[in-house]
């Protein structure tokens, strides 16, 4: 399962990043918001690369932007392989995507906690990360569905409806995929 989750997650994360980037560019045309160089600054601080004042190198921005999106996609694929699929799973994943950004930005001193941001910036960031999470989820779920139900889905199928008294799958059934 893990091997499949890695390659499927890389594909899903790339697709989600492409969709998010397109949405960001569309939003920037409408709002006039300039490009953010936060990804490039985070990469520079993580790797020890020079960090010139003002505009950062485009390659650094794209490397961090796409690299992080592709890698975080693996988490969504693991969710899908486990049987966490659909809107609920993508909603949960939105929080993971926002958290991965904030951990890196705050740990490097490039960013500040989101609750300190101007509200319009916070809303824009949440919308873009939601677009990423749901686009990544659509691809991860479709790829995982080709492998059949995940352990969580097989467990849920033991008894229809919400049941409190359904025990776990046995080990063999949980590994079957």
C-alpha cells in the first residue's frame, strides 16, 4: 500500500498544485494582488541559499511551491489508500496543507501565525489551500479506487450505518489491498 501511496500521492500533489496555481493566477488578475515570494524565502532559509532583499529568484519560488505541494500530496494518497476518501477526507486534508505551510513559514521566521494576518489575506490563503486539497483529493481518490476499498472502507462495510459495536478488522483483512 505504501509504495502505491507514494507514487499516487506525487501525481495527485502535482495535479493539486497545478490547479491551485491556476486559481491563484486567476485571483491575482481579479484582485491585483502581487506574487508572494514567501515560498522562495522559506526554501532559502531551509537550504542556506542567499536571500536577496525584495523579489526572490523565480526558480526558488517554483521549486518550493511545487515541491511542497507534490510531497504533501503523498499524505492525501495515504489517506485515500487507507479508505479516507471524498469530501470529508479532502476537508481534513485542507487543515494538513495549511499546517505544513505554517510550520515551515513560522519555523524559518518568514511568516507569522495566521491569526495575526489581515483577514482578506487569511481568507485568500484558506481558499487556495482548499482548492489544492480538493483537487489533490479528487486525483488521489481516483487512483486509490483502482486498488479497491481501503481497510477503513472494508471495516465500515461490516455493518451498514453508524454502529458503535463493530470490532476492528482482523489483521489479514486489514492488510488486504
